[in-house]
């Protein structure tokens, strides 16, 4: 006899929660996501509450609209973590950057990486303990009284 394939049962409530977390992480309102999906806000709300299920086709469309793999919607171990999420203002800017030509995107990324590297170096310098040579230059005594 042939073995039955493993079956995965995912609750409507779990899927709805994951969709809501992904939407919020993207900084989207229900209205904005519903427009991308060509559905009403009330239908999306029902899905997010777990009052309505979704088809495989809808999961694929939602994953594309949310720029996330379908696993993040369907599988609990791949679900986004609730809590800290990017600011809506930042997400809107990132979306605008994605609309720029590839060359301009590369230039912006280089600028951003340079800025972040400088910030990281500054943080490292301020966190570094004072050496005896630095103490001698600043006139501080490194001996404990």
C-alpha cells in the first residue's frame, strides 16, 4: 500500500495573523493592500481576523503584494515576528527607491552603506576603553588612587 503524503493543516486564524504582521511590517494599511490584491478592505479584514479562509491563488498573490515568500504566510516557523516593525515612513521611502532606475538605486545604497559604516566606526570609538597612551595624551592618570 502507498503511504499517504504528510498533510499540513493551517488554521485561518494563523494565516490571517501572519498576513496582518507582514502587512504591518510593510507599512501598509488594509485599504492599500486590498487595492493591490483587487479585493475589498472588508474581505481583507475578514481574512486577517481568521473569519475567512484563502485559496492557494490568493496566498500567492498576497505573497507577491507583500514581497514575502508564501512560506511566511503558511508556515508557523517562517512567520514574521510580532513587535518591532519598520516605520511606515521608512517603508514608503524604500518603495519609492525601488521605483528608481537600477543605477540610481546602486548609488543610494553606496551612500547609505558609507553613512552606516561611519556611524558604526564612531560607535566603536566611543565604546573602546581608554588606553594608557590615550590617558597620557589627555593628562589623565591611569592609576587607581
